[in-house]
């Protein structure tokens, strides 16, 4: 087995005794310092615009994400086609597994007619079917009321992006693989063999996904459990907390919403003064340091997977990793969705009785306290344990067994 990715991940791959192959998917991965500085400045401006959009709600955020998507959907496809071709020649793989969001790699594998499987790291509707559009939630949590005209405008923009993206795909196909048919939608292009979803197989969701003769494998979750470091075990033991243990983590980017983190910390402290509150604050850690105490631990980075077994409630943004990891450990959650597929994930979690959902821009301290209280009372409910068992029974090994059982797959 070989993992092909940027050199930044080489050490992680090699630490697992897996062969590493350098494949740079993003623009300017091997450029000099000046270019990286320019790229960082541009990215910082985009991130600031994104954070500002999140303050104005889901439609503003999703529109901005669609607009940004038009400018970086398919970076240097000719180079990627050549690089992937060289990789295939060098490694002679039986099959490839490609991240669904690595569109240029998928396009290259399609043009080269190299057998591949699609790995979908986000909500399953990231591979749209039916009337779904990439960038538009297929369903919304109850806390969000979207005006029909706003939703219509968002769908129009998403369709424009889809059309433009598909045109780019087909121009590459026509130039480099004219014997192949054009694709109907670039966002829908996936393996004709199987798609691997890092997500539970919720019955209501399965009704929304068209099979089209493709094996759909729901892994439930895909992560490696981690042992809590000794220093953190000692910190937990040192806190004489008679209240609940609550983890607050809004992800790598959204931890920049210092205001939301502060509201969470203050609401927890007011409602549960004996609670232990652990906050993954990212770049906001210094700004929130004044809220630290014996019972409020604020760090830029925390060992989330190691801490989860010791928590009673998790407050997160609805990112797929946080959602599936919390579910794996049977932890009820309060989801504060901001962007991307987080609204779809929050809807599913809410519908299946696995989480409460609040609008991150408008929830009050009383709202959060009430949500936590409900989750603590219902922590032993059957729905949570049913889906926890489902997720724990699956995972990567389940996916491998399903792949090996697929007669159409070129594996022995």
C-alpha cells in the first residue's frame, strides 16, 4: 500500500510503516518562500471574509463558499494529469482510493481509466444525487428557517458553479481523453465501483442517495482511537468537578469565532459552576485566557479523541470528524453549525435523537443550558446507544471486507 499526498504528511504516513509517494494536489505546494507568503496573505483575506460571513448566517456563508469555489475548484489540471500518470506508471497500483474533494485527482484517474474508489470524507450528499446540489444543504435543522427566495438564489448560484466546474472537466477530457464521454456533473463524478462514506447508514438518508449501480459503503466512522496522554490524565484527576464534563471544540477554522466560544464558556459556568469545561480554542486561546480557571481548561490544541471517552457532553460545529467521533464514544452533543455540510450533519443528528442544535449566532446562555440539561437527562437513551453500536461495528475494517466482497472490484 502507498499513500500519495504532499510532503507535509510524509512523517505521519511513514510513522505507520506505509510507503509514501509525494503528490502535490494544491497550487504552489513546492514554491519558494515569497510565493508562499503571497498565498498565505490571500488565504488570510479569504478566511477573514469567511469568518465575517458566518456572523451573517448560513445563506451568506454558503454563498461566499460557492463564490470562492469558482476560483479554486480545479487547480492546474494538466499538471495533475501528468503527475498522476507518472504515479500510476511508477507504482502500478491495482486500484486507487481518492478523496472525493480532490477533484483534479478524480479527473486524472477518469482520463487515465485507472480503477479507483471514491472516499467521501464529509456528509454523503457531498456526492450529490437526485436534485441535490453541491454547496446546498439537503435538509436543515429545525432552528434554521430559510426564506424560499434565499434558498432559490443559493441553488441558482450552486448550479452556476456546477455548470462552470463541469465545463472545465469536460474541456480537459476532450483534450486529453477524447475517446471518453463527457461528464454530466463534475461534482457527481465518482468511482463507478464504490463510494466509501465516513458516515452512519441512517435510513432516512439512504432514501436520498441514488445507487446508480455503485456500491455505497457506509463505514460509520474512520479514525484511530488515541490514548489520553499522561499529562492530560493528571489534569483531569486534579480537577474535583462534581458537575458534568463538557468539551467545546469548533474545529480548526471556526475556533476563530472567539465570541461563540466565550458565550459557551460563560453559559456553562453560570449553569454548571461545578462542571469541568475543556475548550479547544485554536488561535483564540490567548484572547480567552482570562476565562481560564481550575474548572475551565482552554488550550489551542487538545487531544480530542483521547478526551472524548471522559466527557459527558460535547459542543461542536457539526464537522464530520467531530460528529462521528462523538457518536463512536456515545457522547450526546450540542451542534452549532456554521457552514458547508454542517447543516446537513446537524439535521441528521437531530432527527436521529443524537444531538441538540442551536444557531451559533443567536443562542442564549439559557438556550445552551437547557440543551445541555436535556442531553444529560437523556444520555442513556436508546437512540444514542443504537447508533453508537452501529458505528463501532463498522469502520475501516468493515469497508475493506465490503470491498473485498465486491465481485466487480479488481481486488483479490
